[in-house]
C-alpha cells in the first residue's frame, strides 16, 4: 500500500496535468475556434484589399487569406489598421466589407478551415493531458502503481479520435458559414 503522501502526490500530479492541459488548450485554441466558428459579437469590419492562396512549408495548399484594413466595431475609418483575415471560405474582391472577429491580432470570418485546425489542436492537448492524469488517479485510488498499457491504448485511441473532434468543429463552422 502506498502511504498517504504518495497518494496525495499522485492526485496533485493528476490535477496539475488536467489544469495544465485545460489552460493550454484554452490559451492556444479556444479563442481562435470561437472566432473562426463565429461565436460572440463581431469585433469589427475588414475592407478587403487583396486575397491570396496560402501554402505550408512543403508547398501544399493551406487555404486562402485576405489582407485589408480593420476597423473596430463602433470605430471610424480613420482608426483603421492593416490585418490578415485567415482561412476565408471563398474569394473576396477588393473593396468587400467582411464582418470579422479578432483573435490574437488575426481576423476570422466564420470558416471551417481554421476552426478545424484549432479544434484538432485543442483535442490533442486535452488527450495528452487527460490520459496520464487518469493513470495517476488510478494509481492513487488503488494505492500502487497500475499497469499503464491500457492507458497507452486509450491514449492512442484518443489521438485517433481527435480528428473527429476537428471534423465536428469544422461542421459547426460550415453550418455557420452557410447561415451567415
């Protein structure tokens, strides 16, 4: 049997992993997913100057972005500043006004592409935090080190299931695209 301090340490490690994973997913992905899905009130308007194709480091298509002048909601054109609108769902002509939500200095209009990308990031972070936390809690409950093979298998299953989370987020964003 484990002594009480060892059990308490396992519980604290589990709490730390869960809190850390939740915080990291929130900081890295939650606000961007919300902006890409179109949750919350628009933060402003972008007057499109140019749209262009974006590619990743290997030359594969990574969607389409637009560049333009961002005016905050309730602001005037004199206070406009340049901004990039990431992952636009369709091509926009110069002069088009887009209602956007701002996140970390980048504008998003409702689009499934960035929502899918950041939804997958959030899912990966949560799986990588919850699986070891569950193992720690199991060890604390039983009072001894548990065989971790089932938890490793659950971790792999979770990592394989993460794209499903991304697809679900992408579908919600796609519906928001169609409605808005």
